[in-house]
């Protein structure tokens, strides 16, 4: 409150559940003229106890009184907002995330460069994943799917770029399924999207998502994608990839096996993914919509 009274901003743009409550209340008390809240994914959709889930819903609903506008990044979150009567003083909007294709295309390595820098075999088929090692990413269960794939396609590899609190669980799952020679944990890499060309196919096995930039970047790199049906995933990829139920290693493995055995279709799906990004999720459109929302 003190900071807002000192700065006297024309508008504030809030971007997390916690700040959505605290920031909007502070902005309302400090009489900030315009308070906008953009939620990347509702916290109450995570695996929570019933009391905690109800607390999050109530906090989102009550704090709507202090917000001029709530922005969701995909229609699924708007549906949840309407279901639980979460709204600001104006009708809730959907403004999807967007990415700058020019920047990504300029900085992305070729497959040869990416694999050389990552010390990967140039000839092996690779399923790749980029993400923080958090519970929502469901990576230990993903390794169950990898084990099922290896039984039928022993020559493939799986690369995970990222790190986080679940690393020990992922390492344990890799050892339990005897995947040390198949699953490579490369840790966190600066500008990880530069290495996307190292993969033949991008896998996004999350149990919970909002609208992930990692998926947008993979599609921008013309990668066919296998995603779980959570958050914006299905809405984003359209018909350019495989969509499987969350927390289902067998269905995920089946999609991966299908991708590997039908490699002639991968380029087609990759081109379709790129078209989805070019036509639906350009950064300039996202920027313009948020700018208008703040005015």
C-alpha cells in the first residue's frame, strides 16, 4: 500500500493467485485507477485438499470486488471462472499467451548444433521435454510411460531439460525402471528453447497446466507434440499432435509409440503446429490486448 501510494501508478497488472488477492486489495486501498489481474492457471485446479481448494475459490471470488478486470489465458479457465462466479467489475476476458517468432527463430540452434552442444547422438530418435521438475509436471509418472515405450522401441531416447524439487523422485523412477541409458537429465539450461531442434517430438505430460510457453515454443520450432488434456494444451495444439488423458502412462506410451512408428507423419504435424502458432498466438497480438486492458 505504501509503495503504491508513493508510485501512484495509473494501473497495476497482477500475475499470480497470491498477488491477485494481496495486490488487488492494496491497489483498491491505495486507490489505483485501474487494477487488472491475469491468471495463468487457477490454483484451485491443482491437487489440493477440499478445505484448501474451497479457500482458494473463496479468495478469488471475494477479491474480484477489488479488480476492474480479470484476464484468463484460455477458454477453459474462463469456463472455470464462470462456474465459480469469479469476476471483476467488468466481464472477464480471454487473452492467450503469445510468442515472438522472430526472436525464437533467430536464436534456435539447428539439430546438428543442438545435439553437438548437448552431447547427444546425432542419429537416435529423441523425445524431448522442457520444464521445471515440479509435481504439476508429473514427470515421475512420465518415466513409467518411457519404460513402456522402451519395451517396444528400445532404440529411442528421452531428454528432460529442467530441474527442481522433484529431481530425486525422477532419478529414483529412472533407476527403478532401469532407464539410465535411455532417459537423460540435462539440468536447467539458459534459453532452453534454443535446443528444441535436438528433438524429433516434444512430450508434455503435465497433470496440471495453464497455457505453457514451453509448448508454444516447441510448436514454433515445428515439433509435433504429445500433450495431456489439461489446461490450454488441447486448445493450443488443435489437430497438430496427440492428446492423451493426464496421469495415464499407458495412453501416453501408446501415443509415443505411434509417433515413433509413423515418422513420415511427424513433419506434417510439425508444420501444422507452426501454422497454429503463426496464426493464433503472435506476441504482438498479446501485447496489444494487454495494453488495451490496462487503459
